[in-house]
C-alpha cells in the first residue's frame, strides 16, 4: 500500500488533533475568550470533553495513528480547529499565516509539534499573505483548490503556489462571496467536503458557478446539503476513507443523501466542540498520510 499527504479522501493512516481539554483548558479560559473569538455561545467544558472523547474514539476505530497538539499558553480555544494552521503535502508541511489575528500563534505552535514528530517543514506563508487550512482542499494529488476568502488572501495564494510550483502541483483559486463578512468563519471547506475521488458534499447556494461546473466536468457527483442543514454543519464531512464519512449529528437529510450515494456515515454530537465554534470534523483534524 502506498500513501500520500495530498488527498482528502483516502483511508487516514495518520493525523494530528487538538483535544478539547488542551484547547479549552478550563472554565476561566473559556469565560475569558469565547465571546471575543466569535463562538456562538459559551462551550460547556464537561460536555465538550465528553463529545471529544467520542469523536476521538471514532477516529481511532479506523486504526489511524493519532498525534495530539499539546496544551500551549500561546494559543487559544480556536486551536481545537487544528486543520487551519497548516497544509500537508508530500514535500513537507506548509505553515499558514492566519487570517484571524487572534489565531496568529497557532502555526508556530504546530511547527514545534510537527518537528518533534520528525516531519519536514517545506515553508511558511508570510505577511502580508494570509492562508488558512480550511480554505485548502486536494481535488487530486496534483490539484489543490484554495478559497480566496477573508481568511485567505491573494498574496497567501501566490506564496502557496510558489512553494508548490517546483512539484508540478496546480493551485486552483476559488473566489468566495462576502456572505456574513470579515468577522465570520467562512472557508472553502464550509461549502465543499470531498468524500471520494468522484463524490463531494456541497452547499451550492454559496458555491461559485465556475468552480461547481469545474467539479462536474471532472466527473464529481455532488451531494447537495439542504438549506435547513447548512447552519448545523451538514456540509462539513470528514472522509475517514473513501465513502466512509464522519459528520456532526443532526443532519438527517444530508446523511440520507450520502447513504444513497453509497456512503457509510458515522456521527458524533458536536454541539459544544463543533457548532458553537463553527468547526466540524474536517476542522477538528489535520490529516497527514492517507492511502492512495
């Protein structure tokens, strides 16, 4: 079996996570930060820890090698959404430069953990460029879609393209709409979750027509998330392996559509760790190696 870092859908061999206990820390930390970080409501620490235990157990059941980012006083509650601070490639890790100022220290904290794990750092996005991992999705091993959003700017995309150009990787910019504005978390992966090489979960009302047609032209079948399951994170689906999906509970229409497309669907209760902070299972994980 061969492996790659450049996939969103192959069976996960290894990944990093940031446990709720290490991101939320304690009640005092939550009380001080949740509102300023634009959480929808104050997370309940006990419930968050319990939800996360179930979430992690579902990841572990597939046999993945799980690494955990440690508690770090330089970062805050948002660090639970650990995908955002780095991009994984076969040539090494690219550290992001966060578009949300309150998350500025997350890439350097992750650098220390990656280096301790023996991973190569390919490069880093530098100011004035911004790039967040939630805007970055592999469509295949040579095609990387990147949302141009309030969190990821044109200069960040240019720097990413320059880092990957020597390896013949095409970076496909995807301009996204204003939606709720600069203060909201709105990434490319808010509207796109690949779950197999030819299957993706999408929320079409916020998807650029050119990009949606691009996916269709490449042979993708699109699982459409209904309006009533958009806010409950129906579009944020993590592929544990091809067509084996992990999603937040409470999205029965999207689940049924995935199952009709031949998927197996696992769920976790994410009221505290996902919905309140705007980060579903893709956001909660930084997958590394996947099977080809």
